[in-house]
C-alpha cells in the first residue's frame, strides 16, 4: 500500500503562486509514477501533470504549460507542483496520485490517491 498526503493549498489572488507538496509513504515508491489531478465543483476530475519517478519525464495538460512545474525529491519521497501565474479557473481540489510503471494522463490508471488539498484563486 502507498499513502499519499497533500499539503500547500490555500487562497491566493490571481497572478499569485502556490507550491503543493505530496508526501508518499508505505511500500517502495521508487518504481511509481506520480500525478496531480484536480476537480472543480460541478466538473469532472482532470489531469494536471505527472512525472516518472526514475529518469525524469514529465507531462502537463495544455492549460498549465508554462505556468506549473512538477518535480520530485526521491530521497524524501516527495512530489511537488509549483503553480505560478494562477488564474481563477485553476480553482479546484488538487489530488496527488501514484501508479506503478510510467506516467499516464488518465486518472483511471492510478491506484493510489491522496485526499486532496483545496486551491482557490480569487480574481
């Protein structure tokens, strides 16, 4: 089993920045790909970004390219999502997820999920 705990959400004005963190624990995470997903009220969950645990490799949804950066610290079993130039449409609950193998953009392929952290961007 893998446990995931997110932190770093909050309220920020448009144009501001936040850094989300995801702490992974449990079975070895060295072979896991990690992803960030978000769900806004009344909308379906959507892929935001993902990273392979080994060898780098990242993927972003188009709406966050150039603004968000996913990174990892293998030694600390941590994954981060640096979010810059935030927009009101980024408001959502952001969840961290993990899966065996390489990164995927479909949430259906992820086995482990955190409880999420709220990000609210005011205009």
